[in-house]
C-alpha cells in the first residue's frame, strides 16, 4: 500500500479552473465514498480551499489510482482531459508535499496559518465518514506534528506579508494590545474592509463606516457589526476613534491637517493612527507632523509587507530541513505500519499526546 496525492493549486491553475474543480463542502462525504469505490483506492482525503484542490489517498497501485481519479474529476466537474495540468506525488514525495502544505510553505501567503486548520478539517471530515484508515491516519497525524515543529523551530510566521497585516502590526506597536480600540473607515472599498477585519481579529471594537454612498456605508457597517455615518459627518468623530482607515477614491486629499488639529486637545494626548491606502492619497502629508498622530500610506505599508515576505522566504530552506529531518527520522515506509495502541502512537509521533484532530 502506498500513499499518493493528486491536485492543483494557485501556482499551477488559474482561479477559473480551481473554482470549477472545487468540492462543495456538503458534497464532500458523497465524493469521498465515490472516490473510495474506485479500484484500487483504499483511503481518501479531499482538501478543497480557494487556493488548492487536492486529493490524498492510499492504493496498492497508485499510478492506476491516479489515472482513474483524473477520469473521475473530468466526469464530475466541468473540465476536459488536457485542460488541467494536475500535479501528482507518491510515497515520500506525497508526504513531503502534505507536510509543506500543513506548514504554510505552499500557500499564496507564505507561512500563513489558516491552511493548518483547513488540513485538519479535511482530515476530520474524511475520518468521520470512514474514508481513512491506517496509512492516511498516520500521514495526517504526522503532518500536524510537522506543521507545529516548523512554526515553533523557524521564523516562517514573522513579518507582515500584506498591506492590511502591516497596518495591523503597526497599530499594535502604537497602542499595544488593540482590545477596545475604536476604528473609523472612510470609503467602503475592499481593502478597507479587509484591514478593518484584521484589526477586529486583534481585538479592535466600535467600527464606524463613512462613505459618500450611505447605502454602501450601511452595508459594510452591517457586515462589520458597526455603525454607518454620513460622509459629511466623519470629521466630528475624530475625537472618538483611535484608528482611521481611508480609501475613498477621491481625486484629492480629503483629510487635512486642519481637520485633525481641531481635535488634538479634545483627544487629551491619546494617539491617532491614520492608514491611508488610497491612490491618490486621501491624507495630507502634513498630518504626520502633528504630535501623537501617526500616518502611513499604501507605499510605506507595501514596503513593510515586501520586507516581511523577503524575511519569510529566507526561512524556506530552514523549514524544509525540519521536514526532511522528520522524514529521515520516521521513514516513509513506516506509514504502512500504523501503531495500534495509544502509547505506540505517542512514541511514533515523538511524544505527542495523540489527541483528536479537533484539538489545536
């Protein structure tokens, strides 16, 4: 019995192909059952996210299994033979690929952690519906161990890799913890929404949304569980917020030094952070000269993000060495020999607790 992987991701297929191959979450149990009915496939796990569609399996004849699995995907989804270039891995190569996926090394945002939870969920679903057994149980448990090792032994997660993440990290440097910080959004664009959500995830509260189209302000405010205000009224809230995200699409600056100076005394020394992600810029440069006011525009934030990406890229080889050492220590041939007892499982996984995959 040997493990294999068949898939496409953001590096090998455009979004219009990935979305056609994507498995609807509710349909995954029935797909798992159908995939396991393909002779010679014994086990299967389906990992379907916005950036990848992968099927992991075990079979006595993995080459035949992969060929038949491609036929299955062609039959069930709106793709044709030759239209999609699937990658496929077997044995140790398949394990190494899964370990890189779980560690965030194969993600669009290098080192991101969301994929770790997605892999756990995919495995938990397959396990729940009886689609996994000895080989894949061990493989995926090992992938969780490796994912944690990579993140604990390297710096793959350090550094912001997006404009929104850079803004959030800067906000934490200014305010410390963001618990209770008040945020105002000028302009209801996508980048404003994403940045506000990132701030919320770190504890920011009281989101105020102002937009020239009040309907759009209300729509975004509802999504963020915040409050919509008319655009003519946003200046009256400068003493009531800690962070302003501005992306109005106006052809000229809308936030002037005079606007902010009016409220400096009323703020009683509390800092104000302005995130200007508009092009052309929304906030006058002179605003940054006011004491206690911090202004960053999109180019400054992008440079921070680019630096974060570069730092993470330097960690790739270190991460891969952690994975290689793990594979050398455990040996891919052991995947077919699953320990039966809880103690044996703990020993095999290097002293892990053997907890269920729903544990963090």
